[in-house]
């Protein structure tokens, strides 16, 4: 991803959600598509986390560009 802004993060989230909806609306999906859905869900978690980081940094007067996409393992271990 080039320079990251809240808008680019949101655009990526929207693209992932669109792909997810397309797969779910197919009805029966292949194993490869199930694997892709799982990957989409992890990536969505990571990018929502990135957006929350950016907003928190901004709220506390820090540079939102210091936020980074964290590893899936880190994000997946949050209880939400």
C-alpha cells in the first residue's frame, strides 16, 4: 500500500467486504473459496485494527502514520 490514510484503509476494507459478500452470495463455495473467506476475515480484522490505531494516535496528538498493520496472530488474539 502506498501512503496510508484513513480513506485508503477504508477503501481496502470496502473492497474486502465486497469480495466477501460476492463469495457468500454464491451459495455453495469450494474449499479454495472457504480458504479465501478465512483470509479475508483475518485481513479485515487487521485493517479495522489499523484504522483504530490511526484514530487513537490522532486523538492523542500523535502521527497516525505511525500506525502499522499488525500480524494476524496479534490481532486475532484480541477479544474484541
